[in-house]
C-alpha cells in the first residue's frame, strides 16, 4: 500500500520562502522562543527544542524522529546571556542554560556593532546587551581598534564573521 503525502499547505504562512516546512517557532534576537507569537516557556518543551536544533546550509531546523522543519530565527539561535570570569578564561551562559568557555579567537563584531562568538562546536552566538556589557570590562583599545584582554593575552576584535 502506498502512503499518501499529507497536504500541509494550510500550515505554511503566506509568503513562506524557507527550504523546509516551517515549525512555526520564532526565535528573537534575545534567544527567546515563540510559537505563533506566544512565548514558549514550558521547560520540557524548551529542552526538547534545544536538543533537536540543527544548523544546516545556513538554516536552523528542528529534527525529531526523522522529521525536519525550519525555525524562523531573527539572527542566531544561540545567544550568550551572561559571562563570568574564571581566572584567565570567560565562562559563557547560553540561552539554553548551558555553560562553556569562550574561545576568544572566535569573537567578531557584526552589523550594528553586535558581538558574536562561536559556541556548540562552531555555531554562531550573539551576545545579549547584558553579556556585551560584561564582556566590555575586558575590552581595551588596541592600536586602531579594540581587543579582548585576558591575562597576558590579547585578542583583536575584527569586523566580519570568523569561520
């Protein structure tokens, strides 16, 4: 017996140009998740989403049980909410509550002077305003630009995404 492909067109928003069907989950620049405008706050649902998010070919998607849908992400899915200094390292707290050490060489300055870094094995993360101000305590002028100073090491901040 041949399975008939369901018609999902009623679930696709007008003007949708995504590569996959939409999840109807939006992520704002602060890393907050919404479903059709309503905040997603249930810890269990958020944990499932955080575990299932993937980044592929420039698109954030959810992948569960072999099915995939595309997230609507304003900038980056991962967001740095805060940071703490631990000796000569900085410990980042991300929007999923996880923590990891900052790789200072992954920092860059993006559009509108927003600071970004790489997390979760190389994915881009945007600093929130709070995290930006916490990071600013370790930034100093360096010649024609700025650099992050941790102990005796200095890491230049450059414009444009780093690979």
